[in-house]
C-alpha cells in the first residue's frame, strides 16, 4: 500500500503525517477528535496548562476511554457467548428429545 503525506492541525500546530492511501479520512477524524478533546479539557480546567501538559492529560483521558471501551466490549462478548451457548443447548435438547406420538 502506498503512503503519502497528509497535513493535519493538532493543538494549533500544522503537522505533515505519512499516511497509507485510503486512510486519510480516518487520520483527519483522529486529529479532529484530539482537537475537540483538547478544547473540552481546556474549558473544564481553570488552571492554564502548557500545550504539552494539555496533550498529556488528553492522551491519558483518551487511553482511559479506550480501556473502558475494551472492557465493555469484552463484557458484551461474554454475554453474547453465554446466550449462544444457551441457544445451542436448547436446540440440542429439542433435536434430541424423544418425539411424542
């Protein structure tokens, strides 16, 4: 897959990023998400932080959100697996039960 350069703006900095062809939209969305989170965190905090501190805090919050989403996904997967097993058992019982005449 070929790569080319995409220019994004993050924290009022213009950055040129190498990006695989076809992934430009995802990269631009990621940059937009970072900027939204930085703006939200800046509005919440009464203390002025350096851009580096703001980026670190935003990164920690983003990582926490990812960890929570993974945990929720795993819990949902376990629930679905349990339902599948119950359905399989029910089907096996129905197929293997003696037929009444």
